[in-house]
């Protein structure tokens, strides 16, 4: 769940940003440059809060993906085992194949 | 009237089929009688893996849109700045934010890519390539055996019946049941052990998506929209028509991202549910319906082995 306190702070910052931006747009305002500086500070604050939360969420996804990775590794080993069985069957048939060939050749020599 | 040869062929066919059934049942029971990978299970696995495969791109796409929206908003700030230094600062900040967010997007894509790997291993474990590979080598064996017997018959003027296809077909049936049983065990292990991890990863993705939109969210997308709206209402509207067109495109983009967030959140819930259903489908104790399906799978294997034998017989005749 998203932290309610962070949401409240963010809402306050966003509301202030809006007010500052509207004031700054007033052509007659005497402190337009100062208002823009305040806007930049508020924008940075909003970014810091948002990024720190985003980082946490992405880290959570990374952490949980590692757990799935270990299951996939185990499943891959099982799949390799089955591949190995297929290879063994292949080898057995290859040997039988050769025996049949030798038997055929032996018969022709006899 | 049925002639003698036809009756004999029929008898041989029945004998071969009975022998196969016995051998396959023996293989099935010796390998633990836990189950065979049935058609409906394979269908369920395919459904899940295709859904999770396409899902893995969604969270990254949301962050990517956030990166673009915030970059554009910094550019709008720059365009209406009252100070050159500040204007340049807005552009630099836009680039920096974009970089940070695309970095997070890449990390999310990499982490969610694990869902693609999971789908791939489920697909592999449920595929019939294992039995197809065995069939190819057994086909070669059957032909070689029959060829050698024919050669022997020609030289020694004997009339030994060729049995290569019979051996190959029997081996095909037995190995196929054994492999399908191993596949079933492997899939059962994979889905059961993966479930807590799937639940955790989907919850983590949902938490990330909840940052963007929805109830109790940080409303990141809505905040970008508000910034754009305030900028347009206070300064942007003085710009030429091209700016209005651009803003309209941005609004459409915002709407699409909001839809994507909602759909991704719902899909995350459904994907978790689908995985639970998959477990039930693979793990549950066999009832009559499942038993019938397992028998059907056995029958299919018998038929496949019989067809394989006939194919070899035709090839060798």
C-alpha cells in the first residue's frame, strides 16, 4: 500500500506548485523570478519523494523475481534430466542400430 | 468372405496392441502412477504461459510513458521560463529525470522478464519435442533392424519375419509414457514451488502500478496531467496551433497510460488466479474425469505407437 503520509505531503507540494505557477504567469507580478525558483524547489521535492518510492517498488519486484529465478533453475534441471533420458534412449537405439548393422553384415559374410 | 491372411493380420494387430497396452501400463505404474501430462493440462499451461509472456512488458511500458511525460513537462517549463538559466536547468532536469526513469524501466523489464523465462520453461516441459526426438531415433532403429533381417533372409534363403518396426513401436510407446510421466512430475514441482514467488512478484508489480493511478495511489500520471494543464492554461495557450495539437496528443497519451495501468493491475490479479487454477489442474487428486483423460492419453500413446509401427512397416516393405 502506498504510504498515506507521503501522499498527503505530495498533494500539498503539488497544490503549492500549481499556485506558484499561476502567480508566475501573471505578467505584472513583481517577483516572477523568485516564484520560479520556489517552483523549482517544490518540483525537486516532489521528484525526490516520487523517485524514492519508485525505487523501493522496483527493488521489491527485483527481489521477488529472484525467488522465481531459483524455481526456474530447478525446473531447468528437471528438463535437462528429461533431455538426458532422450539422449540415453537415442544412444541405446544407436547401439542397437549398430548391432543390427553388424548382424546384417555378419550374415552376408557367412 | 475374409481370407486367411487378413484374419492373421488382424490377430497380429490385436496381439501387438494388447502387448503394448500391458507394457505401457507397466511403465506407467513403475514410474509411480502419479499421472501423465494430459492434453487439457497442456492447454492450461499454454494459456497461462502466453498470458504471462505478454504481461511482462506492461509495467516497464508504464514507467516508459512516465519518463516521456515528465520529460515533456520539463520542456514546457523551459519554454515559459522567466530566466534563461532556469530554462536551461529545466531542460537538464528533464534529461536527467528521463534517464533515471528509463533506468528504472530497464530494471523492471529485467525483473519482469523472469515471467517470460517461467513461461518458456513451462512450455518446454509441456512440449512433445521430447517424444518427437525419441521417435526419430527409434524410426532409424526400426528400419535398420528390418533391413538387416531382410538382408539375412536374402542371403540365407530364410523367411524370418521382420520385427524391427514392432520393437521400435513398443520402445516408442514405453519411452513416451515414461517421458510424459517425468514431464508431469517436473511441471507439478515447478508450478507448486513457483506459486508463492508468482504471488509475490505480482503483488510487487501491483504495488508499483498503484503508484501511478487508482485508489490510494500517488497519482503520478494525474500529477503530470495537472502540470501540463496548468502550464497550458497559464502560458501554453499563447503558443501557436502546433502546441495545441501537441497538448491534445499528450492528453491522449495520458489517457492510454491510465488505461494501461488499470488493465495491468487487473491482469496481475487474474494472472495470480490463473496460476492457482493451473496448480489445481496439475496437482489435484485424480477423479473419474481425470482418470478417463489419463486413460485417453494412454490410448493415444498406443495409437501413436501403432501408427508408428504401420509407418515403419510401409517404409520397410
